[in-house]
C-alpha cells in the first residue's frame, strides 16, 4: 500500500544518492553494525541494504514467528554466516569455537562442519546425545528435522532444553514454515535453503535465517562484511513464491501421501522413510510438525544396482538433485547430495530420495511402477566411484 503498487517492485540499484556526508555516514555506520538504514541517510550501498530483499525478509519472519530474518545467496552461505556469527562474532570474547551438530544432516552442512574450514570444531551426535556433547566453549547447536535424507524427526524443545542456553539453529528446509515453526519450540535461529520449497520452482538459489533482532543484527554484520548477498531478483521470486507456498505444500503433501502409501507395499521397497509411515515414537507429528511433508526416501531391496536402474528409467520424475519444487525429482543421496559425508555417516547405497511435486499422483505412481519394473531387469552394473577429495555437496 505504502509503495502505491499492487505487484511487488524489484529494486536493482547497487548504489544510492547520499543527501550529505553526515546523514550518509551515519546510515552506513548503522547498517554496518547490523541495523536499519536511517531514513535521512538512505540505503547507501546494495551490500548493506536492499528494499526488495528486506520485504522478503519481513514476510519470512512473520511466517516463522520471529522478529526478523536475513537472506543470503544460498543455504550454505546462510549456514556459514550462522557459524561465523556464533563462533567469531558473539562467541569471540568467550573463545567459543565449538559446534554440536546432530546427524544426519544435509551433506553440504556435514561437509562444512567436518572440514573445519571456518575455524570451528564440530562434534557430531544424535539428538539424545546433545547434552553429553556440550563443552564450555560450545557456541552453537545445529539440528535438522525432518533430517535429510532419512526424514527422521527430532524433538526441537528437548534439544533446546539439553543445550543449556547455547543457541540452537534448526534447519527447517524440509518442513517449511507452513508445517513447522521451530522458534515456537525455543530455536534461536531458523534456517531455510530457500532454493527448495520457498522458491518452489527450481529457479532461485538462496538461503534465509529467521531469528530475533539481536541474531538478525549479528547475521547482517557478517553478511555486510562477507558479501554473501541475495540478489533482488531472487528475493522478488521468493517473495512471490510465498503467496502459493501453503497450497503448494498442501497439494504436494497429499500427493506424497498417495505415493508413499503405494511405495510402502511395493515388493522392491525394503523400507520406507516417510513421517507418519516410518513411525513417530516421540509423538511429534501434529504437536511439532503439522503434517507429513512431501519428501520420501526408500531403501530398495536390490541395493545400489536397483537404485541406478530406477533413477535412469523414470520419465515423469526428473533424475536431479535439489527438492521442494513443483516438479517431482528423484536422486541417490550416497552418490550425490551426501557424497562428501564420511563413510560411516553416509546414507546406505540402496536409498533413493524422492521430492514429490504437483503432478497428478496417479501419473507419478505409474511412472514409478514402470521404472521399478525396468529396475528389476538386469543392466550391466558400473562401479560407484568414490573420491578422496569430494566436491561440494549438491542440493
Ligand atoms: C539444499 C540444502 C541446504 C543447502 O542449501 P543451498 O541453497 O543449496 O546452499 C541446506 N540444508 C538443507 C536441508 C538442504 O536441503
């Protein structure tokens, strides 16, 4: 309303006219410190502030029930900023350099933490092992629920309580703010790979972290220094995508429930990983996560060979990494998204992950039916090559 337009504008200006040295300088200083621009001083420079990005951030913060949100150029840039904000920024005086991370995690996050490239030391544990993994210098606890790719649910409130005041970051990419709001259960920061469901159309790479004003300021300071910005066009697409997020999630979830029910009785599927089918011993469905989501993983009784043939035989599904879009995707985590993860924590070679889109679920089932039929017939197997220096994980 205050912009005088109905559709959202895209503000592309990289620099902005300065009224005078004093007001411009004060605005610069406010933003470099993680705050808002001064009205009299303007936004100064696009690395400090952009109105299109700020509008998306406010919308996402409202969806996640937090005071603020900060957007980044990718989910991994967002994760990097959270690690730097807690270990280098706020944790610096206390010498806090330690991170506790609950496995399983997205392969790229696991790789980032295990590599030590940001100067932080990580201890990996289970959700029940968080209290025992804490150290006096722990700066951050990282949790993913549902986890990628096993779709295990973890109790956010229990992990927050076990963390004894150490901030907990929850990666909410798989659930989206439609199905789960981790801040309501005590999470300090809520991260999304916005590349996935928030964008929803496979045409933006972005990340965002929702949290209170103080965390947002720390994250903005890191973003201003490191420059891991979200381009305004990406912010525009993400903001536009939020309008259809609830109906996309509802329909994709309904489709996934159909496909999961069919897969769960298929003779080639030895185990299905889908909230609501694979068990919810802690009673988190409904209480913490409002739905079962649209991601499914299956263990194939024919192992890697069958996974290779299935992913090559699908026609309606696209064999591709990433997830959360309107088009259904299928991929093999051990070879692709979780390739950089150490052997003992890598998903099993017979596991494939499906991201269910907006197609007719009967068409998706027909495609899996024909592809699994083909997957039973013998095709010469090629060895899965492993590399000693893994490339960065893909979505
Ligand atoms: C894809 C993904 C990420 C990384 O996000 P990018 O946008 O690819 O950098 C982080 N967490 C989860 C759960 C993901 O699926």
